[in-house]
C-alpha cells in the first residue's frame, strides 16, 4: 500500500475524539419515586445491556467514518507491479518531433496532438514524480530530470526539427540518463517510459534492451487523417557539367506515396531568371520524372528552386540547388620536353580554358592546388614528391588526366594509380587493339554522338599498356578493344586514364577526332566546383574549392539565418561540416552564401527525404520488435480520433480513495440510523 499524501495520515489522531466522547459522555440522573422498585430494577438491567451495544456500534461507525475520510484524503494506492520498489516514481516521455509529425491529424498536426497528450499524462502523475522529457534532439537540455511544472514549460518550447531517431537511439539514451541519475542521486521506485510517435518503418532499428523489473513501457501511436504525401524525391542534370551557351536539361523526380492518384500537381521551376510551371499527374504509389530543357545563359553562380503544391507534408515540397558556370577552367599541364604538343593545342581552342604548362621538376605546390584539371602528358617517371602532390590534389577534389609516356617506369605509377582507384600498368601489348566498344551511354560521352556506336572495328593505336587487377579497381572502361582491354577509362569522374602513349611508336591517336573530344570532356568535368546541393542530416561534409583566412569566422548566410560553420581547411579546399546537431537545429533548407572576409561560394541545402515515405509500423510489428529485444510489458495505444478522446491508463497502481470516501459516508449514515431508529 502506498499513499500519494502520506503526511495527511497524521490526522488519524482525530480518532481519539469519538473515543473520548464515548468514555466521558454521562447523562444527568433524575430521581423518580415509585411505590415498588422490584420490576424497575429488572427492566433497567435489560435496557442497560441494549444501550451499551448501541453506544459501541455508534462509536464504531464514527471511528470507521473518520478513519475512512482521513485515509481517503491521503489517497492510498496499491501497486500492481509484482516487483515494485520503494522510492520516488519517475516518468520518461519521448515525444517524436520529426518532420513526419507535421502530418494532419484529427485535432491539428500530429506533433500538436502529441504535445497535448503529453500534458494530459503529466497532469495524472504524482506530485513527487521526477520527469524526463526528450525529443529527437537528445541534447544537453534534455538530460535533466524535471518537475512537473518544468516539464510543461519545456514542452511549450519544443518544435519540429529535421532529425529523425530510431527506437534504439531513444531507449538507449533514456536508459543512460536513468542510470546516471540513480548513480548520482537516488534510486527510483516505479519507472514509466512513454513513447509518443507515428512510428515510421525507419525507426524500427532496436538493439537488445535490459530494463529493470520496476520499468513499464507505454506506446502511443498517432495516426494522420490521410496517409498520403507527394514530394520531390531527387533532382539531377542530364549533363554533369555546365557551360555557357550550351543546352542543358533539368530532371525532377516527383514521388506520390499513398493509395490515391494526384491528378493535378503543380510543379514550379526557377533556374536563375528562368521561371516555368507545369502540371503533372502521378498515380498511386508511383513516381514521375519531369524534364526542363533550357540553354545556359548565366555566368557565375546560378540559383535554382523547385516547388510542388502538396497538401499534406510540406518540408519536402521544395528543392534547392546552386551551381557555378565558370568563366575560366585552370588546366595544369605537366609534360616532358618530348611530349606531344597536341594536348595543349586541344585546350587552346576553347577560350574558357586557362592552360599553364610546366615540367615535372618545376611543379609549384601553389599552382597545382589552384588547378581544376591536372594533366600528366607523356611522363615516363614520377618522383615520390610529385606523386604525393598529385594524391593530395585528388583528395582535394581536383581532377587528374593521365597520359603515359612511351617508356614508363610502372613502379613509379603504381602508388598514384592505386590512390586514384585505377588499375596498375603492365607491359605494352599490340594484339587486337581495334576499338570494339565505345560506352556512349556513360555520362562522360552523353551528347557527344548523334546515334549509338555499334559494331565498331576501328584501329586507333598500334600499341598500348596492359592493365593489372582491372576488375578489382572499380574503374569504368569507356573505350574497349577487341581483346577486352580499355584504351581509356575513368574513376568516379575524378580521374581519367589513357593506356596508350601519344608518341608515333604507339600509333596515331592524336590524329583522331575522338582524341580532342575526350580532352575537352575531361576539362568540362573539371569545371565542377562543388555539389549542386547537399542533404542536411545525411551529408556530413560539403567539399568546396576555395581558400579561407583562418583568422576570420566562416559563415553560412541566408535571408533568414546566419550560422558559423565548422570546417577543415586544405590547400585551396574547404570541407564544410553540416552533420552536427547544431547545424540541424540552426540550418533550414535553402541557398546560403559561404562568407569569410568575402563571398567564397554558394551552397544549396535540402532536407532529408527519409520521412517522406509514410510507411508506419502496426501494433503487432512494433510490439514484436520491442518484445524480441527485451521489452515485454509494453502497453500499446493508437490515437486515431484525436488525443482528447484517448484514454490514458498509465498508472500501475489501483486507487481506493473514492471507495473509502463512500464507505465513510455510509458509516455516517449508519450512525444517524442508529441514533434515530434504535430506541
């Protein structure tokens, strides 16, 4: 037996009052004269025995009535938990505040329903209950156990955020805070843990838990009116590079999740000064790709924004992107004295390329760090110092094109090729070098050929280097000979490799029209400065080709906010950190200026779409996950008609104060009946 207000039991001393009244209540005697007392004495003995029983019954009813009323005000409760422990009770509440909780429920958004439901739960707890309220933030603000009033204040400050948490994140974090508090302060008696969420499938990750015997769990699943959502799933360009005056196509994939088709979905696209609107229809649980062809007429940074008019969730209705159309692309050409001059001539045709030529012994670190594309033309040997410089340039996001010499030292090339994800050089071969396949479906060749190249048997070279461990490198061959060996290949659009030299002893590749085309395509890929967009909560870093003075703070600035960014500085490169909790709290989707002492770049940030697909766990699925990981006493409730109509049954105690109050009133009524009816 437990009491909510045990201090009120001191009023049981009031039971002495009816006892004292009973012991000292004497009636004043009256003298009556009779002729004979024989029969009066006999009758008096019978009435005295009856009055004694009556007085004892009246005393008993008064004591029971007083005791019942006093104990009722102390609010006795009987724990039903078999292993209930002594100590103050604790309530741990998790309120999901991810973007999916912005779905519309019966009484507002699911998040507002969850907040009001949490307040109703707090109203029912004992006054001495310690409360831990946590959300998806799980930061230092949510590590402290609060009073009931403090918990209500914190709930009013909560809002939705871009971060999603799994069940394991939440329950493990709650257990750590619970253990920490009990180690440093006091042990709790009854511990109740409440989970309020829509319980999406992406939250289902849970490791084995070891709850104590005094811990009980409750799950409240909030349901939206319509399990329907249309959102922008992804955006990409038909061509991976942007050049002034060229044709480009923006591709937008719109996903419709739900059982109803979306017959008239408005899609608005803005690219620089270009504005377009189209209407599209998406069938149920399907996607549709919209294409927007345009001509690139902008220089410098170009901002883009795509928007749809979905009625359910809104965080995924916008997509931002930004890219740079550079006026100049820096080509750093490292070549021997006997190297082919056709490489420099190919880039000299286009005025957008700024070519600087040097020899291997005169490579300058400052110049190589500023290059967009580094071309090794005809080098037979690579020093360890040059190899290290090239590997660092690759790590900084710069592109490399390797054209070997006619008498290379394969051991010199081995460390560089391995770092670039390219296969190693072997001995030269002259067998079956006719080009059999051109991978014209690869983005590298996209738009180069008017029709697909089939049944080729073109002789471009007389000799080429064989390759070792080609299948293990992960590089993609783009020109393939009849023997199955590549003449040209790429590795992740960052590194490009010819397997043949340009000297006449290896053939006449420089006289082929395909050769300058490949060189210019490598230059186009090198013009990309940084990603068109990044995803908050998914991409931990953004690589930016820029230099920054470490003495000034680096800021991300938009019209709504300004955020001091953490970064890692390398020569001519910055890695902007956007994966921390501070970034998720302060940054919204949109386009930001990267500011040091001056504007360095533009970055487009978008919200993660992991919660756009409204796929939820059902009761059996959620309980199965919990039970299989050690939580076997969870009480499940589904809130689908509004939180105000949801019964809250959290107490693991049976309260008897109402029964005691009724019993006390019945005792008082019995006393009145005894006094009035028993003569």
